[in-house]
C-alpha cells in the first residue's frame, strides 16, 4: 500500500473582489474542488497557465492560507490543527524568487540557520548543521558571512534550498523554483533538487508553468485550468498520450529551438 504523506480533499478557495465602479463585490473561485494525494518519496508536478490557481493551492498545502471548503491532511492529521512550529518541521517551501525570499540584511549563515534558532537549537549545533547544509547544497563555506546581494541568482536559490532543508522536513513545496533564474542555471538547480531528494528521502510538490521542468523531475503530473483539475496521471503517460484537449494545447505550446520553426499555432479563436 502506498504511503500517502499529504492529502487534499475537495479544496475550494473563494475570494471576494471588487466588481468595478458602482458595482457590488463578486466572488472569484480560485480553486474549485481539487483533491490529490502526495505519496512519500514522489514528486507531484502541478502545471497550468498563470492564474489557474496552482500558487493559491500551494499556499493552502503549506498552511499559509485556509481553504473556503475542504481539508488538507498531513499523515492523516489536518494541518490547520497543527501548531505552526510543528507544521514547519514537516513541510517547508522553496519560493520562485531568491531575490525576494531572502532577507537582504542578514548574512547567509544566519538565514540558513533561522529555522533551527526558532526551534531553540543550541548555537554550536546550528553552526555545525549550517556548514553541513552548505556543503550539501554546493555553497562554498567562504560565503557564510556574505549577504544575499553579494551572490548570484543561482547561489541565492541554493541558500533558499538550504534554509528549507536544514530542519529536515519530509515534504517540500516548490513554487516555480527555477523561473527567476537564467536558463543555464535552471538545470543545475533541478539536478540539485533531484540529488537532495534521493539523499535525504524528500517528497516534493512542484508548482510550475514550465512543462520541460515538470517532465524532468516529476513522477506524476496534475494539470489545472481555471481552478479545476483537468488531468492527473503519471508523468510518462501524460506526456506520451495526453487525454484532455487542454493538456494537448499546453504541450503544443512548448517552443522549439529548431531554426525557422516559428511559433506554435494553437488554433485558439480570438476573444
């Protein structure tokens, strides 16, 4: 029997927004009845266009936002029943922009060690584990006293990964972890995430609009559109034979490096 680490059951998230000048407020459904199971050791990729609800779902899975309806369970326990510190010990995020997710006024060793300080870990142990995590994520020890502004984008994302993993969580939710990086650096970060998953026994939920990234790392893929799940299948099956028209359109939209090929024609009628 598969060990399910995280489950979402019929998640819905509504927002009240302005209806415009002189009009009443209206309700927007960002997530509509989404359910998924995340197996221990797997990588569930969640893909879709911007605005499809995938980042809202990520915040709900992290416990940073509460669903309007439905429940998120970690090993069978509702995550909103957990204390914040307990939840953070099990689930950690990696956000898309390392320029914004790191405190620019703190040194790298302080940023990486913050989760341990919050947990009350002794300073000697913190310094030891920070050094170990820097080695594990490919960060030279000479950068321990540096500030984020003194590092490249790829190095900053490694710092964000080290901070997320230093408390040894079981589940990491990666929200577009490579989208703010140069293409030449993206593969390095993806390969690092793969290596860390194997070495530390991690489970990932990977949010992305980049199908090439998802195909490289995910074991199964959930496709979202307008807040709903369109398709959810093993990665190889979905890419080989997508079952929905929307998934086929997403796959057809991938740009090719072939000279003279031009832009893909998705046969979308103008609005």
